[in-house]
């Protein structure tokens, strides 16, 4: 989590819970989806994630 500047696991879980509660993120079992396309674009622009490993 620190690699992406997300803080500690408890802090991340609390923030994720708030995003779910506010309707920005949807949860289906262990899958999370961004609901707001503009928020998703902002996340992608500001938190570029390298999936190469």
C-alpha cells in the first residue's frame, strides 16, 4: 500500500468504506468498481499504477 501512497491498511480500509458509503465505489464480494467515470479518470491520472509487477 505504501508503494502507491495509500497509507496503512486500516487507513485504506476506512477510506474505501467511506467511498462505498458515498456511492463512489461499488462492492460485489471481493471486487470493487468505481461508479463515477470522472472519479475513475481522476484516480487513473493521479495514481498511475504499473501492472508489470
